């Protein structure tokens, strides 16, 4: 993906800004993934707080593990099917 030039800044500042934007976009994607998994897992039983309870954390950990296992299974299945043709 090409990032547009920012003419009012020198090349070093433009590079720093591009790096910053990429980093912030990566953080936003991670945060979106956390929200998505939190919604899918239905583990949050209490109100909004800065920490999960032990049972919520355990539930989320198990759910994420199942999600990753399923994702890997799907990827491996597709790769095996493509390799078999």
C-alpha cells in the first residue's frame, strides 16, 4: 500500500510519520480483534472494568485457543486440498 507524500515535511519526518501511522493501524487492528473475540466468546459477565475476573480470563483464554485451533485447522485443510490437486 502506497502512502501519499507529505510535502511540508522532510524525508526523515515523512518516514517517521508513515511508521507511526502503520503502528497505530496495527494497534487498531489488534484492538478490533480483541473486541471481536470478546463478543464471540461471551465470557464477560461483570460490568466494564480495567481487568477481567479470573473466570472471565480463563473463559477468554479457552475461547481464543479454540478460535486459533479452528483457524489453523481451516488453513491446513485448505493447504492440503490445494496440495492434493
